[in-house]
């Protein structure tokens, strides 16, 4: 897939969604997936907008698979809200103690030369596009954790750096789902499953995964890691960096006396009612990016979009940013759990599609039951309630940049929701 970092590209993907095709074929590598996740993660579009636009063109009810999958993204955020940084640790014990797993990614996996076509194709696709089909993410994670005995956190950290849609909640909790530290049992796959859902060049007959689920379960429960069998020369892993390509240090004089809107990597859309005199400043917080470096592909995706929306892009720590903005008349932005801007700006909540569930839910089904309680139609969802089709879609065009300044596949095989949708 190709992902242009523009609002027009995001809206075109929404317009291209065919919910019936999505529900029928989304499990296949070549299925009718939406490719919307990078745009949702980085705030080009919101969940309410996505569903509203799709529902205006297609007949949907609350129980439709497309709506259900949007719910998984919201559920992972719900878990993050209640667990905080706890999502970066195992939610509970897995099949084996933590000491049974290696903490480093094997070179043959990083270089796509394991000799297992499904795994090597997945890694090559991730590097080439910054995106990976949900099924391929599951296969890669399952192989890494249960066969190679690499800790899920090592794999999750590696993958999120290369994904355009890398969201800490969706990514890390999905890895835990596969590992069995965030679910009731581990996710396993075999060559038959790959052959069912992937093109021929992904098929992996004669490999370690060409066996029964019972055999794979035994492998997963054994502390012995199966060594890789490196095949032909692989690929170089793209470098990752903690520094944005074109940002500068904050300039307090630029914002003095101004009303400022902060554009950050998870809110790459200006509010339609933003006053024309507002100065838009892009920000990259060093605290976050030092901990979570990105590939050049992801930096370009985010920074190209941010450059279109802002007068300047700043790269600084929280204290420096706060000092630079002290002279502004007002500072506002959109909240996101990846970064804490509460001490810097007046933060407004991002639009939510589903009702907030105050009590922490231990499973998606529990959360879904509670968040959809009393919801009979789509317009009963909080994000859509009270809005007519005209109000939903006759939205003003985006402002120009301001220049004033799990259904089982087979026994033992389960489905997860890695990116939404």
C-alpha cells in the first residue's frame, strides 16, 4: 500500500470502504482492508468521522463487523487509560516465565532471512511500506514469541518503530494478546493457515510451522527456542531515529502575544472552527521520541503533513517548550495519551465514538457490552448522536496552513484486532 500524508488521501480511503467486502475478506492478505489506520493514529481523521462517512454510503448497524473493529481501537485505548504504562509490561503471566524469553531481536528476523517465506515476506513488507496486514502481524509475533522464544516486548518495540500506524496501545496490547500475557491462551498459526489467507509466495510448506496446532502448542510451552535456519541474503533494516528531519528549537518571540494551536503527531488536523488569526505550531517532544524512535518513512509521513499545517515545527523537551510558550496569549491543542501537554496548553478531548466505560474491563466483550448498552442504532453512539447526515458531511473544508505568523479459522486458531480497522 501507498500512504500519501494528505487529508485528501485519508478521505479517499474512507470513500473507498466497502463494508460487505471488508467483512467477507479482511482476513486475507489481499483482502478489502481499509488502510485507514495510519490516518486514524495520526489524527487526520477521527473514529466518528470515519464511521459517519461510511454509514452515509452503506447500510450499517451497530453489530456490523466494520463497527466492531473500530471498537477494538477504542477498547485498547480504554485499557491504556486504566493501566497507563502498565501496558508496557505483561498484564499477567504467560506460558513461560519472563526469564525463558530473550530480550533481543534475532538478526535473521530483522533481516528477513529466516528461510520461512511467511515471516520473511512480512518483514520485507513492513520495511517497504510501513504497514502490515493484521494477519501478517499475528504470524510474525507468534513465530517470534512462541517458536524463537523472544519476549513480546522486544518484538513490540521493534515493530512500532517501523509502523506508520504505530499506536502504543493497539500495538503492544496486540503483542500481549498473541503472547498470551494479555489473553487467556496464546495465538498460534500453521502453514495451512498461511496458505488459506496469503498469496503463494508467502506459503511455507516444510517449515517449522508446517505442523499441527497440537505440536505448535507443545513448542510454545517448551522453554527451548528453535533455532532459525537463515535462508538467502535478506534485507537491511531501515534505521530509526529519535530526531525529526526538519524541526527547529522553539522561538519565544514568534508566539509572543499570539493565540497558538499546537499540532502534534497524533492530531494532524486543524479544527474547522479555528480562528484565522491563530498561529499553528508543530511540536515534537524529545521525551517521547527519545524513548520511541521512528523510521525515516514514518518521520516523512508525519512531518510532511505537519509542515502543511504549521508556521514552524519545534523539537524540544517539555520544560523548554513550556518556557517558549509562556508569552503566548493562549495555547490550545488536542489530548492524546502518547504525550502529556496538560502543563503546556489548554487541552481538549479528542472526539470519541463510543461511550466511556468508567470501570476497567478485562476483555473486549465485557467492554463492548457496556459501551453499547442501550445503543439500538448508529446514531445512538455518542460520537454520532444527534447529528444528521447533512451535519456529518457538509463539513467546511480544511483550513489552509495559517501564514499570519475473532472468528476461528480452524480449531486452536483465534483472531485478534491489531490495527483499527
